[in-house]
C-alpha cells in the first residue's frame, strides 16, 4: 500500500537533500543564515509564475518579466542583488501557485486543450490568479468553472523562437515577439483581474494591447480569431503549392468574402455564448466596448489586418497544426450550423468550407471534423490528478494515482536504506517522520550517530566518503537540458523552504570566471549578473586579487547571487539525529553480501555481516530496499542479477587549508574559475576548501 506515496516521499527527500542534483553540500555557519542575502520566502518571486516557460510564448513572457540584472557593483550594497527571479518558471510536476505569493499572476502559456488540466493542478486558492495566454474560446474551454476569476489573453502577436531549443539546451538569442507591422493590426485583448498587469508587460515590448470591457467583448474577439485560424490554413494549402497569406489575399479575396458570409451566422452564435458569472463592474474600465461580431466586411477587415500583422503577410499557416486541431477550429464552427447526427444535416452546413476541407484535408479528416464533439470530459478531474503536499515545506507536487497501487495493507511497511550519506540520511529523516514505516539504515561506517553525552568537540560523525569530501555547492548553474536545471532549482527552493534544512545553507552567491561568451536569453530562468570586469569582481570578492592575472584578457566574471553552500557533516548529523528520534534504526559496520529476492524475482531484503561478527550472515527482509551508497552502488553485490550499475568514476581533488592565518581578507563568496579548473570557498570554521580537476 502507498507505494506511490512512498515514491513521492523519496522524491521529496532526494530533492531536499539535493546532493544528487548538484554538488550539494554546504559550508555554512552552524544552524545560521546569511540574513543580508536570504530573502523571506514570500518575497522570492514577487511577480508571479510562468507555466509553460520553455515554449515560445512562455519564454518570451519570462524574459520580459525577468530582465537582466544591471551589472553595477558597489561593495557597500552588493547584498541587494535579488536572491531569485521576479517571476518563477514553474517546473513540471509542481503545483502552480505554490512558488509565488498570493494575488500575483500565474501566466499559463499553454495550448487551449490544457486549460482544465492546469486549473486542476493549480493550488485552489490561487486559481483566481491564473492568466491564460492561448488561442482559446472562453465559452468552450472555460465552461468547467464559470465562477472563477480567470484572466484571459487573446494573442495577436507571435514569437520567433523559444529560449531553449528542441533538445532543451539554451538558445543563443533572446526570444522576441514578432511585433505588429501594420498600423491597422488588431490589438492583443486581455480581460480579468490581472489584465492591467499583463498589459504593462506586453506594452514594454511594443505590443498593442486592449483591455476588454466585458466578458462578451473577449468572446467576440476570440470568435473572430477562430475564423482566421479556421480558414487560412485551408486557403494557404488549397492549391498545387502552399501560398503565403499575402498571396491568398491577392488571389482569393472574393473567396474569402464568400467564406465569411457563409460562416457569419456561426460566428454570431459563438460570439453570443456566455462563459462567466463574474461581475464586470469590478474590472478595470476601458474606453472600448464591442457588443457584436460585426458585418461581413468588418470581419473581413479584421482578417486582413491580422494577416498583414505577421511579417507583412509573408507567412504560410501550418497545414500540420491545422490538421491536428481541425475539430477545435473548423469543427466548432460547423457544429454550430447544424446538429451533426446524420448525413441529411449536411445540407445546413457551409458547403464552401466543407468542400475546401475535403480538398485540403481529405475525407477522413472531414469526417473527424464533423464528428460530434463531447461536451463533457470522460475523466473526473478530481480523481485524475492529485496535489500532494510536502510536509517539510509549503510546496505541492502533482500525482497521477493508479488503481494498481490503491490496495491497502494492514501491517507496517518496512524500508531498508543501504548507505547513510546525505541521500540515505535524508531519506531516513523523511520516511521515518511518516510514522507508519519501519526504517533501517545500513552503512559500513561505525560512527553514524553522535555519542550520548558527547560535547561538540568529540561528537564527530562520519557522513560518508563522497559527502564529507563534497564541495557542497547549492546551484543550478549552466545545467541543461532545461528540465534538469529546473530540477536543480527545485532542490535549491527546498533548501530555502524546508522546515529543518533551511537553517543550514549560507546563500553567499557565487562569482564565476568564464571565457567571454554571449549570455543573452539565459537570464530568464536563473539570476546572473554580468559580464563584470575585474574591478567589479574585486568588489564582490575582495579576498582575491585579480589585478595581475595574465589570462584575464580572454575572460570575464559573472555573479550568481542566489547560489550558496552547506556544511555537509552538520547537515548529515542533523538528519540522522532527527531520523533516530523518529524511530529509524541505524546499523554501522555493515558489509553487504547480496540482495535477497522472493519467488517472483523482486528484491525483498539484503544479506549482510557486521564487523563485530563477520561470520554471521544476517538476513533482513523489507518491503522496499533503497540503494543510496554513491559510487559503491556499482558493487556486484548490489547489482541486478549479473549486471551492475554503469557508474563512471570521475575523481577530482580537494585541498583543505586553515585559511584565516594566511589570508589578508577572508573569502566572502564561492569562487569558481572555469578557465583554470579551480574552485574554492571558505567554511564557517575558517577552512578554505580548494578543488580542481576536470
């Protein structure tokens, strides 16, 4: 029972320790925080969140809000650099709304088909802050909740490319809008409680914006845009060779008028559909008010203006996208003309459009378009997706339950964790606090817990080889693809929020020396100040003299203010003591002989000996066995059959120096020199940790 919940807890535990996400350890003051740099959690993302930030529209919105930090450094005020971006990029799997404070916009840059899913995933009290930027029909895509105070944006601009490419790596250019190129171009229309805020974001990039005066006003604009998306993918491809929209207007102007005249009754019906019960009197007042779809000529004028606003009409509407969305585009308008119950109703349908669909898309696509669309989704949203709260923080994660894992078991589940480093100790802490699990931790070290009655001087524990020798850097620096970087950022977020672990990090910021490069477009997901010269670098880190560096001409400096470090021994000690207090059992001096399996071949426990009695093989059974012993996980004893984990050894070198007797001024930051392959930081006891090697 609860295997799904258990796996989620393992995910939370690993995220909170973060050691497997980055080089995660911290050298900081024992149970202290840098109050100058650390910001209160409610202030970390003061301008909301962007959902779908890896797409074209989402990356543009994120870049527009998260403008680069101006690289002006003064030693007296460098602590004022932000510790996070103004707006968060909501990672997949995290419930929208739990990263940012209430009443800030949640920009949902998503396909219209994902609107209800995003609404279900969002923290309930934040749903009123959702801002949908997509080609939707409010009466069709928002009819699941007519009382919510959504903000809707009907876009009349495009974006050239996203800030990441198809492989999830960084683009060298910043995503920019394709601006309206015609004075008569239709404005982007917004409606709802965050309409003014969104309008200000868009106007900064030269986008013409209009705030709708009513819900009906927005519905009318959406109906007009649907007319364009329904017709022009067909018109562009209803010839031997694809045509641009400009060429369509030059050669098919009469046909466009006839098509609009044919579909006008459907447009009028769609434009009059109600979709919300909200009170428009509470929304911002505007000077414009639209109450009808207009005449045939007015609709044609809109279609022409919108066509010419995109690269002066030198674009070709996508055939592939039109075919994929034929039901959402053409099917909506056709279904409004008649009840599609049998072939006799086709006489009531717009014949010009039907024939064009048949020529361009084929008979099969036409039948799919004519199929009666379901008005109610087959799935029950509340059962399809769940939001699971992480007990150690105020974050919520998304969970898709399955019937397969819904069985209940009356006896207590048992878990064996092999390895008591930072990952194993974190797992022990988080699993043991549930109260319904029997947690046992096995490790080859003997000094796993502080001695009873020991003082701070003689209660040293051994945190593990990898943990104790880790550089302990909390960062998501230059990590790609984007999903991996966001997973690292989520780990950093947990270090800020975790009720126990938030006291350990020192958020000193990291000063990094790199070869000169173009970092445009890379700042939207991660705070980076730079490029900086030697003078600014010395203000940020006066403990290092950069003046006489012969390789300086080809390099520049960048400051990452939201990065920090931990002191791994202190963190592991705290996790183990907490887990022990929760009932977890730590057994040291263990040598694993092999994994145990049941008759179905499933791992059901481990065989091990102890240093106190290596002749006695102990057989320990468990419902779940977790291997968390770093590079030792590749041991054949822990392998699957004759196979073992394909871990590569990439050793580096760390040097520890008592620095305070030799440095004129102690280091304030993490310093990384990517050119000379060195990195250093100063821990709370004055020890200078210096690393090197590729």
